[in-house]
C-alpha cells in the first residue's frame, strides 16, 4: 500500500500543467472566472513573483532610483498572466507621482501598451494620493503619509502575455526616488488561449481644454453640441477589443458665474467609425454612476466612485481638483474596428478646465501608437493657489 501511494504521488508530481491534468471542465486557468465563488475550482499554473526584496537577506527592500533612470520591475517569460501589481515609492520632489512613469510591453512589441504617470494609473490624478477602493484598483494612505505624499497602490487587472512581459518605472524628475518597492504577482502557463486580448492603459491631458464658448457671456443662447466633435477624448483605439473603463480628473478653473459645478458634460462613445455615438449619456456624474452632482464627495464602490474630491462646500464655492472612476467590469463596451470614447467639458464644452484621464481597455495586437507623452514639466498640476486664483478670476 505504501509503495503504491508513493508511485501515485510521483506520477501526479510529474504530470504536465496544461495537458493530462486539465482544470475545471477543461477550461484554461485564464478562463476560470475569478472571485470568491470560484476559488474551489482547480487551477493549474505556476505562481510566480518579481519583487524588490533585498537579495542579501537584509531588510533594504526599497530600490533608490536616480533622476532620469529607469528600473525594470519585471522581465517575464511566458505564456503567463500578471494577476496583481503593488507599488509604493517616495521622493522629496513636489509632484513626483506625475513625474514617474509606469510602462509595460507585451510579447516584444516596440510600443508600450501601458504608459501613464504612476498615481494616475492607480486611480488618482493631479499628482495626488487618496484612500479609495474599487474592484480593479485601489490606493491606501493616511496619517503622516498624506503630507509626505506616500501611498500603497494596487492593480488587479489581469494582464496576459504569450511570450514575454516587461514592466518599468522611469523617474523623469530632477531628484532621486528615495525608495521604490513593488510586487508583480503572475501565473506561468504551458499555453495561452488564442482569444486572450492584451491589456492597455493610456494617459491623456488637455490643459487648458479649448472651450467652445465664453461661460461668462450670458447674452448668447443656450449652446448645442449634437455631434461631440469637440469633446474631450478619453480613448481612441483601432482594432478589435473592449473598453473597460477610465479615471477622469478635472481641475475646475473655469466655472459658470454663480454656478461652480464642473459637470453637465455628456459622455459620447463612438464605435467602429460611426458618426453619431451608439452610447450617448446625460451628464458627467451620470456616466460615473452618481446623480445630482457628487453630493457626497469622495466615495468608493467596486465599479464607480470619486477617488479624490475637491471642496465644493457651497453652490458657488471653489470646486478644486477631482478624480472619478468608472469601470465596465460587468458591462464592457465592445468594438470590432475602432472606438472613440469622449466626454464634454461641461455642457457643450463650455469649460476651459484642466482635464486628464487614464483609459483602460483590452484588444488584439497590434495597437495604434499612443500620442506622445508630454515631458514631465508639462504634466504637472496647477498649485492649489494658482487653481484657486483662476477659479475666482472666472467666477
């Protein structure tokens, strides 16, 4: 009996991961639904990690990064899928979270599929930090970490690759990062499903957004915007895939006199080259699944919320800087040839605000080249004093 048991264990240990021992109902590990309710289903994968741990066995786990330098977080050989990305970093330089850039390349591609200032990628714009949570992204901070602009940042978007994955952080600041800590948790397979799309994330900014009319001029009739051609563009992608959400950040520096709300801008999503959008919304807060402005300020849910809330304590008070998120996890927006995701900057694009965004989507490669990322100095947010000055100059 003991001999037979040893023979069985030896055979089980030698079994290939994705051939003779198939996971639940023959599904590939990537195809098994995630979440608590499916944790009992058998998964066949090699669980791996790339991290910043101290290779000497000590506790110096943070990696310093000189100004202008790039650090490779992971250089992986597939097939595989990144399941979790955790990063925290710190610098004494102002707005360093807008100066540091996260990038990722899949399968040896020449152009990155992820290119974003690091805090924007994890859900908070304006080079800021905040505590918030969602299903795919979260950020954790508090106490003395807030004035020091330190936070833990997590991403759970799955990122599959067939042959290789490379993830980097570049310090485009003028001062060194004092420490960069990270985990890249991933699964390695014997194969990848043919229908596995690649993950993408892209940052954009328009500052100031070119308003289509003067909000202070009350003599003109109510403007109209039937076609959305001048809207803020969150994403333009070519190919086949599905859009899975965005983070939109607004510094409201151009309010209507007596009305400081930055919303009322409709979302308009154009699919496969259509002239009129298949998806036309009713207002900024409506697209982000709220209503009547954002009366509760910052809030978090699995799929939508406000990660960073400005002041807006009275109807005509200073609005300040906001970041809001909407993730199409249960309702991805599919496209066969192309997609153009847009939103108005106030009704009919009346606000000349500072607008930036990160779009998240999956698609078949190759993807269209991203717009050039502006230099670090052109990505920096306005100071609080300058934001306030411009707001009251309009109001």
